[in-house]
């Protein structure tokens, strides 16, 4: 059995001991819940276990950890030490007078480890607070609706595979609109816009109105700021089918991965809904699923039959009628009559909107200046994640907090952050510089190279709200540690719909170097994660100084 270091024991013995009873336990979660909460979710089938330490006297969670099922008993001790010294709830560092557990092995193990700390370790048959917390977790998992109605999931996946095989983005541009007249489920017509000719995002958007489609395209052309574009995105009224890579791929740089080059087995379809009052929802309910089923089949037939005509230099006027079979809950088949038509006039109107940007082509040659005078030299930089409970705590405890303009989607295991640790005086200077610049607007990673050393870099860039770009870090692209950290960081950013954080911490020369504690974190900026294209930059080269 491992034992605590004498220095650790002395540190824990110096903590105030309060007359409180803590509950502790370790329990398995369902695969769905553990997949969302595990730090390393590369193997969602492996499941996971949750470790909880709860102050029964105060009714607060002091520590929560997700571990793999093979983690040893040391994991529950690590969580307990953190619960005492660095609780995730806003509570002081203390020792409890008593701990209760419902597992004899855990009881005996803790007695051996904690015997010099004056903590009573008792066995009880029930843990009321922890039981209630786990019941809540199970209820959330049970009541979470499926992404697709079970009775239509298989056929929708088949329709998605048809669209991927058709690859309409090889023929149609985003502005070439096709209408599908359905007149079912309170939907008159849908207006299809195909994504993919830019070889970035692949899919089809099915707008419920032409007004929504035109309004979005107009705002994309005219709005300059990322915030405006985000509001335009959320203001769309459409159903959507998009595609992404399935499984683990090297996604460090989206520009290097083209989904069209992957085999169909590595493509995963995603269905969802966008509405100005609902925002983004990755769940389809029954009527939406039926609408999507009919629309995708009608679009597939129309595109398959008219592919050659649609590939002409001019967008032709075409229309066809189809009867689409729709399975019913009682086993019967309903025939839905639809009319599919191209919309050349609307497409010309949208193309003219895009053409307004031609006068700005010269702006592409005005590369923004990249400054390197914000982050102090020898600062410690890292990419990581801050659990949501910790984010809430930091918002009220740091010296300076810049919040997001919207409620961040608290999906995944926490907020992805860039951590910059420096000395206390330099941290204050850095915060003041960012405040004078209006705050932080965005974080971006951009490729860079040193042609003289033949080295490739991943450049971390901050954009402040006054438009300045600052280099905060240079990471070697060939470093496997950075590649893995970057891949996880971006995956988490996608879970939060593009939100991340910048944390500035002090204590560079102290014991917490590289692992700043809560007391060391002095600023939290909640910002957008953007692409180099959003910032108007491309690959950068180190230039010689003469």
C-alpha cells in the first residue's frame, strides 16, 4: 500500500479540522454519461467510474473525478486530498472530522492511508447525498431524448448516406437554390442550399423560408465582426444535415483534412435544427424527422436525374414531381407528393450579393501586423480544460473577468482554455494591456514556418477588441504532446460552439509553476475560438531582420 509523504502529511495536518461528516464513494456510470465526462474519451465503450466527495454537513460537492474502470484505489485518495486542499466548490481548505463510505474495501484502504490525520473512517449502508446525486445523473441520462426518433433513425441514416454518395457539392454552389414543396407537417416549402464547394463544411441546409435564407446570406456578406456572424448563424430558420469525420483522425489543422478524401465508413452524418428562438439543436423530433426524410429523398432523386443539366454553366430552370413513401407508426406507408424546382432568379440574386465583395480583393494583400509584446518572456503556456464548476468559481473569484456575450454551451468536460502563467507584476501588466485594448476578442491557431531552419510551427494568436493581433505562443508542429493537446482542445471548442477561455495566472517562480492553483489564477477571459480565415490571415513566415 502506498503511503503519503511526510511533507504531505504535515501540510494536511496543518489544515483546520472542522466537525463535519463527508461522504465518499466510487460508482460506475453508463457508457453515455462516462463518454461525456471522461478526461480521455478515446474509448467510449470502456465506460467510466465517478468518484465523489461530498460535505454532508454543508451539502456541497467538494470533489468529483471521472476515472477509467481500471484505475486503482489511489484515485479515490487523490480526489479526497483535492477535496480537502482545493475543493471545486467555493469552500475553504479543511480536514473533516469524519468520513463515511459504503464500501468496506474503501474503508480499510482509507484507514491505512489517513491514520495520522485524525479522521474517523466509518462504514454506513447508505450515503443519502451521494445517492441523490447519482439518481439525478441517471434521470438525466434516461430522460435525454435521442438525436433521432428511433423509428426513423435507420432510414434517415440511409438518406444521409445517399447524399454523401451523390456529393452534390461537386456540382452545386451554395447560392444555387432548389425548392422542395411538401405541404405537410406545417411545412409549405423548404429551400435547399448545398455546402461543400469550399472543401471545408459538407452538407445541406433546408431553410423554412426564403426570407431566412436571403437574410443570412446578406449578413454573411455585410457583417464584419465575428459576433455579428454568430448572431446571423443563430438567426437562421432551417433543418440541416452536415458531415464530419467519425473516429479519431489527425485534426490538428482543418485545412489539411478534406472529408471528401475519406472513405464512406469514416464519415458521420449530423442532423439538427436552427431557429432564431431555439438556437442550435442537434435533435430532431418526429415531425422534423419526417420532413427531413421526405426532403432528402426528393432532393436525391432530383439531383440524380438532373445531374448533367445542373452541371451546366448557367443554372437551368428545372422541376419534377415525386411521390415519396413515408413509413407510419402503424406499419402503413404514406405517399407524400412533392414538387422540386430550381430557383435561377433567387440564385442570381444571391450571387450578386457575393459579387459585392469583389471590390475588396485588394484588402487580401494587406496582412495584419502580428505583435509579440503582450506575453512576457519565459511565461509558462499550456492548453487544457477547466471543469464547469471551476469556471463558475473563477468568474466570481479572479481579479479580472471578461464574460461571454451569450450563455456558453456547457457540453463536454469543461471550458477549453489557454493558460499563461507569469510573475504577479507581469500578470498585472498583461491584464492592464488587454483592458486598454478593450479586452480579448478571439483566440486562433495559425500555421507558421521558419524557412531558414526548415521548421513548422503552430502559432497561438490573440485578437484584442481593438483589432490588434498578438502572438502568445509558438508550438512545434511535430511535438506529439502539443498535437494531442491541440486535438483535444479543438474538440472541446466544438462542444462549446466555439467558445474558449484565456486564463492568466501568477506564481511562475513558486511551487505552483506549471500547475497554478485557484489562488494563482488572476484573470479569466471568455472568448471565441476562430479560424485563420476569420482573422484574415494565412500561413506566416519568419522574415529576416536586416
